[in-house]
C-alpha cells in the first residue's frame, strides 16, 4: 500500500485542487467530501489518477502515524515498491502550506535586484504533462503582476517554484519545462531563526501555526526566496512584444534614474561646496569686521593719545605755575614769619628800649635822607 501526503480533490464547482491529508480529514469531518463508496470518491492520487482516501495513521515503532492518503483495499497499485516522485519532509510540507495562499513574495538571485511576485493563482504540486513524461512542480505560479513589470512577460506569465529541501530537478525536467515555456526557480527553503520548527509536526494546528508564520514572514516582511533559475525557456510569441516594450521602457527609466542620481549627487556636491564657501565667506567677513574694529580702535586710541598729550602739556604748565606760586607763597610766608618775629621781639623789649630803638631808627632815616 503506497502512502501519500497529497492528493487531487475534484469538485464540480471549484474544479480540481490539491489538498494535503490534514486538509482532507478536516473536509471529511465537515461533510464536504465523500470517500465511500469508492465510486463516489473525489480524491485522486495525482501520479496515477487512482482514487484514494485520507487515513489518520497509527503510531508504531517505525511509523510516526501521520495522516496520509491510501489506496482502497484490494486495489493494485502501479507504484508499489517504487519511490515517491517527490521527496517529502516536514520542512517542505510547511513551505507548501505557507505558500499555498500567499499574496506576494520576493525572489532573488545572486548579484541581481529582488523581484516582487504577485500571484494570480498558486497551484501546488502541479503535474505538467509533456511528450517525455509527467513532471511535478511544487508550485506553478500563475503571475498576475511583477515588479519590474517586464519580468512577468519574461517568464511567460508563469513561474515554476521548487525548494532545495527536496531533490534537485532532473535535467530532462528542466529541458521539457523550458520547452513548454515554464521557467524553474530553485529556491532555498530558509526558515527564519525566530520560527522554531518542531522535530515532528503531528497535528494540523501545529502545522498551521508554523506555516502561517512562514507565510507572514515572506509576505509582509522583507524576507526573500533566494536561489537561481535552473532553466532558460524562450519567451513565447504572445509575450515577446509586451516584454520588449516594457523592458525598453524600464531600461529607459533605469537610465533616467541613474542620470537623476548622478545629477542629484552633483547638486548635493555643489550645494555642499556652496555651503562651505558661504561658511568661509562668513568667516572672512567676521575677520574683516574684527580687523576693521581694530583699525577703528587704533584711530580712536591715537586721538585719545593726542588729547592726553595736550592734557599732559597743560597739566605740566599748570604744575610749573603752581610750583612758582608755591615758592612765592613760601617766600611771602617766610617774610611774614620774620616780620612776626621782629614784632614779637619789639613787644618783649621794655618801653625805654622801644623808644631808643625808635629814635635810633628815626635818626638813621634822617641822616640817610640828609
């Protein structure tokens, strides 16, 4: 009995979609799909087209007991004893659940700008039928829009998305998908460090919780699928003209942006130089004002010195006059002192001596005049 984790659900209203075993069991419990009798079953194994039904699984020493799809009893399986077309791991299952309903994401190749992808439809585990065989893509992304815009037409409106947690695409797969115009982007399924991946995801709730955080990270944060294109399909004729037109326009825009960046840089350089010259001019103007003030202060100081010199001359003359006047006063004071001393002596003489002195003086004047 071959066990699978994914199957095709064929619905009259919505067409064919791919569901995992967790989703199928939930739909079964809600009464939205039938598995019995076998003829009414709507779940099909996508590699063989045989009907399958979801099984909860039972834990054993060698089996984790995870949900899976199983063929109906006594039905011969053409895949019995063969390996799966796709190598499954919990990490790959989480990425498939996370990108199943993603609204936008980015892809990035080494040395190239990131490209925004806006899907119109994410078809998981899409089976591509070619003359050389059938090939399963983890996702066939039907592109609604990209940025740059021309990228959508470069990819022929679609993108094959693979993850490196599974086996690498075979050379024949790359060639055949390129022939039908499907480019394959091999991305690294990189878990952000803050998202813990349990050793085993055994419940749909845990599965959803981890997948939603991965979806949120790649959809809303600046997290990118990093990888490379492993084939180079030719642009289909119906996309060629649109691609050429948009590519030419984008190249012109890029060229104008480069010119604008160069002009902006040149303008910023000139503005910076102008600013530096203005600052230097202000510095020189300040120095000029300083030196002019020194000159004005020097002239004022010279005038002040001249006034002080004149004042000094006047003061020196006045000092000389004061000295002469002081000497004269001293002389007059000395004269007064002598006169005072003389008068004092006369006062102290007896009356007869005073008369004799006066008489002597009188006679001296007479004889002098005679």
